[in-house]
């Protein structure tokens, strides 16, 4: 998938997510998704990403696997530069502070 196609897909998923109270269709219909908004490390502009997540107690865990591509995704670099962000789950939105997991 090209970067342009991936960006269009992200925009469609974000629109569906917000219009549907956190529910989306298509290939993501059965997945737990959140929207993560970060501050661009280079641009300083807000960037929103739809991401699959898992709960670990009170924490939300996302994985910077980037679909198996050799580089970490942009949102990961943004959070390393500025760990403050915003998460949307369902119809709720709240501020978060990212922590890179390590070890067990």
C-alpha cells in the first residue's frame, strides 16, 4: 500500500470512528481501535492515528510494529519526542502520557 493510500485509509477510519462512536466497519470491524493524537516531532502539528490496542489493567497498550515494515511508525517517533498525547476510545477522550515499554 502506498503512503497516500494508507493516509486515505486512516482518514476514512478516523471519520467512521468519530461518526460511529468508536465503531468502524470493513477490515477493522472486529478490532479494538483507539485514536491517538500526537504532536509532530518536526512540524509541531497535531497528528491523529487509528491504532489497534490491548488493555493492561488501567493502561492502553499500542504496538509500534508498523505492519512489519523496517521502520517504526511516525506516531512512535512523535511520542518519543513528546510523550503527551490524547486518546479517543469509543466516545471518550482523555490526555495520556506515553511510556516506551521495556523488559518483562
